[in-house]
């Protein structure tokens, strides 16, 4: 595509194109555009909309740890071999590359505004991974860096590439061996810009989070993004508000954010959108703005993120929902995003449950497949993968196509991630949870004569997928010898097939399973004497 900046477009149009990029159609200019300029403005709008709505089956978020931890020598091939080459030809249509998951202002691209992370400190624990392999500085001295390498690779292989900016990563507050090395100069020089301190810690989140109520912080965040857009040929930027979700001092100390904080953050997002519109003119192609946030607009507003307003005003082009906890039904967010014409990509991140057995189930290939089936069934536009880095995994060639998934084992649970962590980021955070998963961290007591009702979402029409076998399994603690709970699925009793190693199994006829939410009822009889606890619910599906 020919560069718009070099195609004779007037200064009026350059300004107007930036305005088009943020959807501020009511802004007045000094003069009326000519019919030719109007046509160019409309074409820029069309190109941005077309770019936003391109097909994205899987978006692969790479946290950029390869150059710091895993590379043995400073070369493009070495970096790409670790996590990237293996996904070529898969369902991955977009790579979202983070230049180091660290504290605010530290990056592994060649920043002049922030701080280059070139630390080579070893892990004090003998034999444990440290920073001694960090190849960042060596790559920069070669005239390249991890982001430049990734952009070049994606261009060559026709993969869309976004730069991910973790808006307030606080790994520097967790107390690990690495934390002191991740604490940037900016925070040392300006402790007053933080929401708390090491000695006086905030009620939620990491004490080292920067306060976006400080104008200098908002200015720096805007400049970090602009620097990347000016110097790297990215297709978009991901404003990652989930890692980690604390942005204002008021929220960090237990209060809900008000209109002032909402306006401050919206103003920052608007600046980013306007800037990408300007730079896109020089680049000759749109630069999209995506945001990853918790999947509840109420939870987001509480922390100062007015996500619905961002979509309504055209400030974000893509919305990625959730991370290591989920709050709302998938359909609720899909309907909201599509109401404003914004593509939505629910995030499938790793489980945060500490129970090993529950974690093993939820980390299985089958469970990722079941979760992806639910995403596609909800009407979402694609799948976002986070904290999953094996380039040789079969999932990259499975999750982007429901037809492929129906030919593979699937596992459905009432929740792949925990809910207890919600309160770590917002005081009283559980009040925003709109579902009630069953898991070892959220079990249900089974009492005689008091059935427990459970909802289980299944994202497929089993009358069409025709599985060869379907089995419902309950993890129950406290069952007597030869006992198994009575279970109904959507009002029909299920026959028990036995109890083994604490799991009660039930045969399920495929036609009983609904596409969408299914109602399960579990009860124990009067013969149950001790305490009986339901700790997990799993539906396993085998293909024909």
C-alpha cells in the first residue's frame, strides 16, 4: 500500500485521519474538506475497520522471556526457535509480543524513553534459572532487538503482529529473587508516583504499582506506546490492563474509582488511539489499538477502566477479556462488544488452582479444547492464548476451528480458573462474580434431602457432533462404601457406572446435553452419615 503521507494529502486530511482513527466525528475543523479529501478520509476509515475485523482464529500472546532466560546466543534464529517458528502454518493469525514482563518502564526493545533490561544477574538458588542468559544488550549492539526480529518474522510469514504493553506489571513487588532487579530507576527516583510503598503496602495488588492519577505516569505510558509505533512496523498495540489490574491509588487502598479516574484513563486511551491514527498515515497501513481487561465492565469501572465507553467512542479496535479469573458469562461480553462493532477474544490462560488434580485436568489438552468450544459457541471472534508457549503443541492447529475440535477429546468444567484470586485485585471482588463454579477451592456440601444445583456450559450441539461416548464425573469426598450421589442432567436421571479413587462416574446420552448452559442436580440419600463434599464436576467427551 502506498504511504498516505507521501501521496499528496493535505495537512487537513492528516489531522482528519487521526480523528477518524478515534471515531470523534463531532470534532470541528477550521475548514471544510474537499470532496477528494472526504473520499480519502472515508477510505482510511474503511481500512481501519477492515483491519479490525480481519479473521483471527488464535492470538498468541508471548511474554517475551526468551531473550532474558532461554537464549544461548544473540541471534534471530535462536530467539524464533524457542517459541515462534513452530506456529507457522497453524491457526495462529496474530502474535502479540511483549518486550519483557517486568516493572513499568522496563523493556527488551531498544527504548530511549524507558529502560532497557540488560541485567545478567544469576538466580541465587543453585541450578535455578536466572538472568545470566540475557541476550538483550548483545542483540541491540548488533543493530536489532527482540521486537524488530519478531516484526520481521511476522511480515515474512504473513502473520499479524501486535506489541503488548503491560500497563502496570508488578513482578517487582512479589518478593522473588528477581524482584529487586525488576524495580526500575523511575520507581526509585519517584516513590511518590507509586500507589504504596514496601513498608506501607496497599490493600490490593502490588505495592509497586504506578499511580495513573499522576500526569507524568500517563504521559510516559503514552510515550512508550508512541515510541514503538514510530520505530517498529507493528499492526497494532495491546494495552494489557490485566497484568496487573491496579491503576489508581484510591482503588489500591480499597475505594472504588470515581469519574475523575475514569476520565483520566479514558483520556490516555484516547491519546493512544489518536497517535496510532497519525502514525498510520506515515506507515501506510492501520495501527490498531487492543485492550485486555477483566471480563466485567462493573469490575473494570471499580478500578478506573471505562471499557464500555472506550468501545462506544471507538477508542479500542479489539477487546480481549479476562486472564487468570473469569467473572461474567461469555455471551454477556460478546453481546456488549458486538453492540459497538468491536471484535472480542476471550482469553484462555492457565489455571491458578493449587489443587494438583484439579490443575492437571484444567491444564489438559482436552480442557483447552472444551474451553475453546465454549468460546466459539458464544459468538466470540477468536481465541486468545496467554501463558502457553510450547510452539510444538497440537493446540495451535486445533483451537481455531470447532470442526477440528469435534474430532478430538474434549473436557468441560464449571470453571477452568479459580475465583478466590478475584479479591486480590479489588476489595470485595467476589461480588462481581456472576457464576458459581465447583472446584476444590469452591466446593459444595452435600446434605441429605438438599440437592445441589450446578450449571455447566457445553459449547456444542451433540446431536450434530455425535460423540461416541460422554461421561459425567463428580469428585466427591466422604462417600460411604458402595455409595454414589444421585444425579440428574437437565431433569433426567443418570445411571451410575461406579466410584473409583474418589470420582463417581455417570453415563450420559448425548441427546441429553444442551448446547449452552446445562442444569445438573446432585443429591445424597439419608444413608449418608458423615460430611459429604462435592469438589469437582467434569464432563468428558470422546469423538466418534
